[in-house]
C-alpha cells in the first residue's frame, strides 16, 4: 500500500512540476520572441530564425529559474491535495507531514540531479548554438567579443576598418599569443596582420610586446617592434565579464576539462563557483519544496491558502535578490565565490529546520 501511495505522491508532484515548466516555457517564448524579432528586424530574416533562436534559448533560462519553478509547483501540488482532502487521507494511512515533505523533497533532489547530469549538457549545447548563430550576423554589429575552443575573438569596426583579434589565452591583465587582422570593411580585403606575444589590456590603450607587423596593402614589408600601442573598445574588465558567463559550459565539460579551461584563461575561482552552483542545485530544489510545504501545510482554510501564497511570492522575491546579493559579494571579493553560492542554501536550511519542526506537530 505504501508503494502505491509513494508513487501517487511522486508522479503527481512531477506532473505538476512539468506543467509549471511548460507554463514558464510558453511565457518565455512570448517574451523572448519579441527581443529576437527586434534583433533581426533589419536583416530580412522573417520570423523563422527568431523563433528558432527563442526555442533554443529558453531551456537554459528555465534551468536557471528551476528553484522557483519547483517552489511554485510544490505549492500548487500541496494546495491541490489539501483541497480535495487527499492530505487527510494520507494522514489516515500513517503519513505524517514530515514524511510527505520528505518524499516530495527527495523527488525534487533526484529531479535536480537528473537535470544537472542529463539535461544541462543539452541546454549548454543549445545556448552555445544560440550565441554562435547570433555571432554569424556580427557583420551588422560594430563591436563583438566571444570565446571558443580557439581562444578569445574580438571584432571592432572603426573608421571603416574592420579589426579581428584572436588571443589564445588570458592570463591576469594580459592576452597571450595574439594575431590581429586589419581589413577594409567594404570588401574585407586584408590590409595588415599583427602578431604579438602578449598585450597589456588594463585599459583601452593596449600595449603589445614582441610585435611583428605584416603589411599587405602598401609596402608589403614586415616590421619588427618591441612595443606597439593599439586602441580598443575593450579592456580587462569587459573581457573578464565574458569569462564569467559560463552558460555554454556543461557540468561534464567542467568536470572533464577543468584544467584545459583554466589554460584558456578562465578564472579558477569563477569555475569553482560554477561547479558549486551545479552541486548546490539539487539541494536548493530540496529546500524549496520544504519551504513551500511550510507555507502550505500550515494553512487551515482557503483564506489562509491565499495568505500563504502571497507570503510565498514575497519569499521568492527575497530569495532571488538575496541570491543575487550573495553572488555580487563573491564577485567583489567580499566573500569567496564558492561561499556566495552556498549562502542562500545555508540561510534557507536554517529557516526550514525551524519551520518543519512546527508543521510536523500539526
């Protein structure tokens, strides 16, 4: 009998979670589609490409919002089983509040683990395709920067001159193993190629060291210089911000290519933050279900349900901003980046531990 009831709870909850995900996907498609249409409005691409990119982009967004999706799903499910007296029937069969919460929370934990292990590699590949497709239309954008397996790529257009910069790695304030192509923006004819061992990019006036300049347009000569100044729209802060966007790196890629990513210039602390965010997600989902249970099971009638739904929405907003504040503290070196990921989890754990003891007595 217990197995039947457990299956009822688990599959009923998962059904509601999937329904919530579907709702968020529909909302995301509606909102993001307008943004993509705006991007392509002057490119005569019609509606097909913006719609495709929206479909590709939304799953990664849903994964990032998953704690709040699961929280809403848990409240929805618990209110529904209370409304049709299923909760009372469960208690008749020996299911305490604590046991019900534990079953649903463990379901959320396993669901979160499955997302990290199986779904995240797919969404990371999709967001990588999204960014690469957007980059294909970069000829309509004056400035663009991206990272791939070949290092950092920077595109700039100034005074009708197209400049493509490729650097193999980023180390501290320096780009290493740099090749620059200067081209005519009208016909993409190469004017010069500049090779350098490294460049100091602390500000917009880059300083190259050990430089070779190949002139393909005027003299056809090769010039060797010790130093060379290069004006760019990017500096170390802007390039570092790109290295902090790790949505294109999956859990398995981070585990298997950790050292290689550091070699490409990714900051070790930032990679550790991403790894900890992966590891904390199942626990975060577990706690969000517990939190939803505290707000929902504690209510007695429908009017209290509305009150607790309102309180839970406020709690979601508070958790969201607290999570952002925690990450901001980590990124400004007030606390370690790893701790900034776990701070919201620790705070919710403390609150839930008190709340669970109270509702288990009811």
